[in-house]
């Protein structure tokens, strides 16, 4: 049976990684009977859908393998930040990451399909995409780079926030600077269509940019807006549900295929179970966090009307044709077909 190779990250400063999961003893080779260490790096807080699901996966895997597998979870960019974790996965410095589809857009332009405005009417439609033909086509694309998608996790629908004024009509965005996720041209063009300026920032830098006024607005899910305290420096929010933030749980295919078959089976079954749990938890947390933001009294919340939605959508519809050559006409058509389904 093949030896498994694991590389442990040496902290540049111990304080940065204070509170992280315990590391296993250094080793160059792990024999089949020894403990298998899987490092799971992500960029959000632990009290978010992704953060909680990662911890749940780690706990269940340890229980179900009787301690043979240890999943070490590193949240809040303490190990790798946006733009770094994908390289770390390719180099097998970590074995699991869960970036948003947007952040995969540079390496896999097809993933920008998920960034198209009003792509999905509800979470059921999202799951028909990720669990159906669209998800299979995207998995084949990612597989060409030795990346294996294990699951799609929900974060939730995105809302608009601003420090300057209410965002009701496209003209309200004019001249403001919005943070966008790295690697997505669609998201940049989404804001530019409304006359706004954009700046790409990794997730761990967003709060400071908002607090300093260097950036005046952003889009995000309720759980991220609350857990990262964006609501404290963004007094205007529009509940628009204009985009859905989806995570892809990725592993290094070579690493995954080198695992013993019985271990891989437990991991895959547990991942499927946790995925179902995570999707329910995402909806629950976003509802809970909206209530907390309302209670804070720090944010003026506007719920987008159907008429306002039509105005936004009319401005954004040309993005579908503009990005068809980038995303792929077949995927755009598959999305259009899905949108027509009741």
C-alpha cells in the first residue's frame, strides 16, 4: 500500500496560530496503521455555516475512525488566506479547503456561473444546479487540475450593505467603492453596471477596509455580515438576494486516492451527511443573524420590492451574454433551462 505524505505547516509566529487545532508529531511518512492527519483550512469564523460544518466533520470523522483520522480545522485565515489556500492544496500542504465558487474564477472561469446576478430563485434551485448536471460539468473541469470536489456547501443569499446611503436603485451605487471577492470578473462588472467602483480584497482584510472608509460597501451573507461585524460599520442594508454564495469543498485528488479504501469510504459518507446538515444550518443561521442585526439597531434595513428587483435585473441581464464566452455557452444555457423550471 502506498505511503502517505503529509507536510506540517511551521508557524511564522506562534501567536498568530494561538488556539488552532493540535498538530500531530512531525513525520515524513505515515504508515497505513498510523494516524492520518488532514488539515482543513478556511477563511471564515467558526460560528458560520462553513465553520460549524468543518468542526462537525472533524468530530464525526474522529469518532467513526476511532481516532485513526484527525481532521485539524484552521478557521479565520490563520493558516492560509484567500489567494493562498488553493496553492497550498495543490502542494498538499493542506488536504481540505472550502472556497467560494467566486474565488475559483481565475483558475476555472466556468465557476463564475454562480456569480451571475439573480442566477437562482431559491436554495432548492441552487441544489438542483450543484447536485445535477451543472455540478457534474464543473467537477470535470476542476478534475483537470488534480482537484477533487467532495461537496457543495451553502453560505446563503447575498445582501448589499453601504456606509454612505441606502441602496434601492442602481443610481444609489454610483461613485461608491465596493469590495468584491478575488478572481471574479462577473462581480466586478455587476457593480460597474451600476456605476460603482470595485476593489478586490481577501476576506480577512474587508472589515478594516470598511471601518477606515477606504471601501464604502460590500455584498455578503447574513452570517458573514454578523460574524465579521460588518454591520457595525455599514449602517445601510438592502435585502436583495441577488446572488448566492456557495462553497466547494475541495481536496487534492492524488492525496484522496492514496487513502486506504475503508478510510475514504468513511470520509465520503460523513461528508455527504455533513453536507445535508450544513445546508439546513446555513438557512437557520442566516435567519438568526438577520434577527440579531435588526435587534442591534445599528442598521437601516430595506427589503427589496419586486418592482425594484426588476429594475436591477434589467441592468444586469446583459452580463449573461457578455460572459457566455467566458463561462461557456453550454453552462449558461443549462442555467437558463434551470431558471425556467418551476
